[in-house]
């Protein structure tokens, strides 16, 4: 990295998401054309610097990291950012160079295991889920679940995706502002519930299953409120929830255990081919069935991760499109002509510019040489997908929304990482992509959205996700 932020007058803004389309990030490329964005730092109370950094990582993550990465560009060790987070795991480094990311992602799990046990999701999904487990247990869980999210299994879910999409569009009001995340959330939650419970129709559910669906949606709505941010900080590094989060999760768990008890009573798990039946009939390495707690943890992560990230990817796609009228017209034309290449490029560009999961983490148990910097041991490496996706050398004009950058391009898995990478790559990625193709394509073909000159929506950080601050507000002028 040879660029500096002093080569020419800077473009000043207080937030990265407000940067003009032609701006550079200042990360990873020479300063020879346009000025990089100069992100204005908020005032900090220095005696509480560690706590200030903790709050910024939760509330202004993109501003903090893009600002510091641009300032460090061209300096020795500038490809790695160093922080100490109060109340956190100790020393933290932020990595955003594709070569460094590959080094960490492909390292043996014994020296670079996932840091998900320290994730904000840990007190929500529990210690027994495929997200929070490591080592042999994680490999066994992944081997058990992976076939349900690939190949023929995803093809079997297509009818459910189509039905849920039709139902979601039918309930969409014309001429009124709508938070697209909520529309997409109902669609994707119905799809993942169909996959988990093997329902022939997304709405053919029992009372217990409907109660669980309602409880999860209520939890997601609460998680976007300011008090949820305070609760997230209070629960940092805990494996069991406390305070408000405990009250909310107790209500959710009650509905999950009711569904689990109902399915055990039905006693038909051996004859069904759904994820719930798979978990009910599974055996551990000692031949023992999974406990209710183990099944609960798997169900919670599948229900939440299996729909919430996809729903917000849909919302971000149209939040971006409605602010780029020319691209929106091209996307509608591509959908009407079944141009799958352009739609795939559109989805990739949406996930590049607004990655729903902006960071993944690894615990470094041994020293790692990352360019001219040695990090570890006993350091947590935060792999910033947001910074990676906004490198000038990988994506010229990274703040522009331009799907054509992905046409005819073979994607390097360490340069575009919307689903993470390595052995921890999201196992539901194929199902998520099938949903995105269907839902985004259907909206483009059937809904005429009103474009807008409104400022971009502020990214809101919720647990490990980055979502549109207002839910991706759009207005439909017509629906067919």
C-alpha cells in the first residue's frame, strides 16, 4: 500500500456511507487521481479511550475503520490496524488485505480458531450451535447440516421461496413508504421455517410454530432499538444472557421448546426429511441423541442467521438501487429479460457495498507475519469485510454502486466475502443466494419503485450484522 491521504485536498464527510460515488477510500492504491474521503473523527474523552472505541465499533464501525485505515495507508504496518477494546478480549487487530486474510483463513484451526465464542451472538444462540462451536464438534455439526443447504436440497426449497415471495408482494401496499427489510423478513423467515420443519406451504404451521415465528420477529424489532445497543455492550463476552436480553430470550426459548416438545410427541421424525427431524434423530459420537438444549441452540442460529441476513441483503439492494436511477433501469430490464448474469452481478455489488456481516473474527494462538507486521499470539484478528470491499486497488470508485464491475469476472473468494470464508463460510450461502435471486428478481419484474434523491440510509449495527437504519424505505408506484 503506497497511498497517503495528504496527496491532494480531501473530500470531507462525517460518515463513510455519505461519500460521493467518485471518491476513493484511500486504502490500497496510489493517490494519483481523486482525493480520498476524509472522515471526520468524533471528539473522544481520552481517559475513556478504550470505552470510546468499544462504543464506536458498535455504533460507527465503518467510520472508525475507514478513517483509521486511510490514515495508516502507506505507513509501515499500515495494512493492519491495532486497537485495545475495553471490556473486550484484549489486543485486537483489524485485517483487510486479501493476502493477509487468506493467510489467516487457511491456517490450521488449532492456531487460528473462530472467535465466535466471543461474538455478540453467543449469549443469544448458546454455546452448542454450529456458529459458536469449534474444532471437532463444529466439523461434526457442519457435516450433519451441510447437505440440507446444498444442491438438490436447495432446489426442493424453491417452491417455498416462490410461494413466500408471492405472498409478500401481495401484501405490499402501493403508494406508501414501506421498510423493505420487513417485507423481505417475512418472506425469508417463512422459507427457513419451511426448510426446518418440512412444511409443504410456508403458512401451514401449528399454533406453536406461529407463536415461535411471532416471538422471533418481535425479538428482531426490539434489537434495532437504542436500548438494544446498551444491552449488547452489557452482554459482551458472556455465554449466557443477562438483563433485558435474558427476558427477551426467555420468551423466545419458551416458544422453541414448545415446538420441540410437540415434534417429539408426534414421533414421526424417522419418516420426515427436514432439519428438525434430522436434529431429533441425530446421534453424537457416543451414540447419544442430542439434548433439547443442543437442538434449541441449532434451531435459534438457523432461524436467525437463516433469514435475517438475507432479508437485509434484499433491503440494502433496493436502498442502493433507488438512489441510482440509471442502474435501477438496467436492473429492471435485466430481470424482464432473464439476464441472470446481470442479476448475479447486481447481488454481488449490493453485498460488496453493504456487507450485512461486516466483520468476522479469529483468535490467533500463534504469531502471524502479515506483510511487515507480526501479530499474535493471543490476539483477536477482526477481518473487516467492509474495508476489504472498499479497497481502491480491488474496486475502483468503491463508493459507487456499479454492478457491471462483476460482469465476466471470476471472483476471488478472499476479495469478495459476503458469507465469510474458509471452513467457517456460511453453510446457508447457497440457500441465501437462491432466495436473493428469486426475491430481487421478482421485485424488479413486478414492482415499480420510486427512485429518490434522499441521503443514503445510515448503517445500523445489530449484533454481528449491518442493516439499513430505516429498514430500506421504498415506495411502490405499481405492483403487477
